[in-house]
C-alpha cells in the first residue's frame, strides 16, 4: 500500500507499507518482498544487513574487494544494486555465486532460509548519526519529493509508527536476538571502522574465510577510505538533487550539529528504556 508520510511541519514523502513496515517506494517493493518465500538462499551468500545509513556501502566495498580479485571499487552505475527490496527474486537467482546482498529490512521481513544458511554481517552505527544521515538522504534524493527540515524528519524517524524500515531500537533488538552466538554472523561497528579500518577489514576477511596478505589489507584500507570512496565511486546521477551524495560527510558525531537538547532527551529516554533488549554494546555518546 502506497502512502504519504507527513511530518510535524506538513512536509511529506511517499512510502510503501509492507506487513506493517514503512519502506521506500521502490518499484515493485511489495511484490519483491512478498516473493521472498521463493528466494533460494545459498551457503556462500553474504548478506550485509543494517538499519539504513549505518555504513552499507562502506562494508559492501570492503567485502567485494576481499571476496574477488578486484583492486578497485565496484561500479554502482554499471553493476547495479544487489538490494533485494529493489530487485525481483528471479533476477537475484541469476546472480553468480558468491552473491553479496544488502538489505535494511527488519528481521520479520527477511527470508527465513537465508537466516539458516548464509553469512550475515550486521553493521551498527550510532543511531543519532544514522538519523542525521537519513535526513540528508531523503531530503537530497530526487524521488522522495521531500523538502522538510531536520526537526520534521526527526519526529518521523523517532516514532516507531512512521519510521522508514521500522524503529532502530526494534531493528537492532530483533536482529541481535538471532545473531548473538551465531557463528555465521558478524557484527561490525561503523565507529570501529573509523577508529581502525585495517583491523576491521582483517576481521571481516577472517569471518568470510578469505584471509589475505598484509598488502591486500593495506590496499582495501586505502581504497575504502572516505576520501577515496567519495572521489572514485560513481553515483547514479538521476538519484540525487544537486549536491546530494551517498558519501556526504563520513564522520562520527554529526548528530551534535543537529539534535536539539529536547530531541536528545527524547532519544535517550527511549534508548534507556530499551537498552537491555539490544544485547550489544552500542559504542556511542548519549
Ligand atoms: P553521512 O551521511 O553521515 O556522511 P549507507 O551506505 O548505509 O547508506 O550509509 C551512508 C553513510 O556512510 C554516509 O554517512 C556516508 O558518508 C558514510 N560512509 C560511506 N562510505 C564511508 C567511508 N568510506 N568512510 C566513512 N563513512 C562512510
């Protein structure tokens, strides 16, 4: 069902509701997700899962450099997306192994077979920074039609009934419940990647079973630096309004330039109420 989400200041953007979750209005998103029961998981599939704006593209490039003989970043414009919400199950079937697939869906929308068979890397980012990054994503992309303010967008994002991809708190809590102690799963933190990218690159390689030489770890670290990715990655031009980019600031703590004291208190109250359900230490300043 296609709906309009209207913020507290009267600005709106479109979303599609599938099984109670608000999703971006990708063409055919509803049938793509409803067809997940026809999705055949493979043991060598690697899923990159997270709540939006938590470092999907960053981890994707690390994984692709490690799993292939590439020396350069992927070409998103030519190679398209491996984003099952936006791809029909039949087109995913045609992809050669090993597939690297990205998704932001909450656990209840994820294909069950994939959970049993495939490898999952769950990326966590300070949700306050992810909220801010999400604001610029929706405001700067052409298709959303949204021209609201940070304050309006915050109100939609903090509310579990209007948040796109569902509440951050439930996303993390539900996923962690099944991924905790699962040898086929790895949790990667955006802030750890910022602190020591090479260490996280090595962790990811060892988890995937693709250990590499020190020289390759060096190359992956260099190619996946923010500066190199921003310069080298081609973006789908029709997706962004002028000035919009998937590689915006790439820093920790931009939330401090956006959250008001009242917004921070509101966020922290929910966080404190839900923190014992998260099962993972979230490495960020409250
Ligand atoms: P900002 O908007 O805060 O800059 P996703 O890929 O999940 O959509 O996440 C996008 C966010 O990850 C953006 O955050 C983007 O700048 C950041 N990002 C992408 N590549 C990065 C890199 N190599 N280093 C640091 N941050 C990166």
